[in-house]
């Protein structure tokens, strides 16, 4: 599995718009064959901080995701909403094994 946590710090006035755009992107992303999971999390004590938990079956599936119309729309829509550039951390799966991701 290819797991990425994307951290997004959003300008406070764009929190709701970012959330709407990101939910739309995530809702489309979960229908991609190479996407095992796509979660959108908002920090409880810092509502302008979001983490996207993206779980792809392979690294190539992430590349394919970045070519989809819904990702490109999201990327362009949220660009001006960012308080700072997004960051991404990559992880290797430990548990459950890859079959446990559905």
C-alpha cells in the first residue's frame, strides 16, 4: 500500500469552502480502482488544519489520481485557500496487511 498524509493549513475564511471542495474530491476519489481509502480529517482544536489520509494500492495509483478531472479541479479550487503550501508524509503499511484495506 502507498499511504500519504497530506497536511493542509487553510486560511480561516476558507474553512467551509475548502471542506466542501475536499469532500467532493474525496467522494470521487474513493471510486478510483487504485484508491483503498481517502479520509478527510479536521483538527479539533485547530479547525483550519486538515489532514487527508490517502491510501493507494500502488505508487502508480497515486500518479493516476493526480491526472483525474476531480483532483485537478480540487487542486485549482483550493490553491488560493492555502495559508501555506501543503505538505505530504509517506508511510508504509504495517497493520492490517494489504488485504485488510478492502
